[in-house]
């Protein structure tokens, strides 16, 4: 029983880490896009 809980906790930890890395990458890409596109001067 304890072994299953440890395995599930490990999987959830890895999943949370991956989600955070993906979110950080998307935020960084959005920031670069905003910084490198010309402003809309309409």
C-alpha cells in the first residue's frame, strides 16, 4: 500500500514539474513575441 502511494506521489510530482516547465516555456515565448513584434499603430 505504501509503495503505491509513493509511486503515485512520484508520478504527480513529475507531472507537476512538466506542466510548470511547459507553462514557463509558453510564457517566455509570449514575452519574446511581444518584445520582438512591431507595435500596432493604427
